[in-house]
C-alpha cells in the first residue's frame, strides 16, 4: 500500500528517449497496454515499488501500442513483460503477472 503523500517515481519511455534514459542506473521497465487486464493488475504493484525503492531503481513504462518499435526491439511478444536494466543492459526479464516480492528481489540484486 502506498503511504499517503508518497510520490511515485514512474516515468514513461518512448523510442526517442529510451536509450538515453536507461543508460545509467537500474530501471524496471514495464511493457504494457491499456487494454491488457494483467497489465492493470501489475500496475499498482509497480507503483508501490517505485515508492519503496526510490533512489535504487527507476520504474518506467512503455506502451506497446504506441511504442511498437521498442517492443519489437526487445522481443516482447506477451504483456505484461517487465525487464530489469542495469546501465542500459538487460539483466532480468519477467513475462506475465509476478508477485511483488519477485520484482523486489530483482531490484535488490
């Protein structure tokens, strides 16, 4: 549960800014779509993680409908797909809904 007054640390990435933004640091990138039911299930979990791990990871979202080039580039064929990037390099990938602790453990690694 997000505490009252907490600020979410979520950003939206596009093909134009993706490489520059994720080049330094740790990013949890959610490839999603508005029409995707499982994506809507994962969203609040990722929002919580963006608050809990602020300063350790940046949580980002890529809308596969408007950013299909990025989805193709990373071989995203099912959503939600969550990819952890460290300094611009893919470190871990999850396809489908995962428990919060799975994502949290990946952030801590």
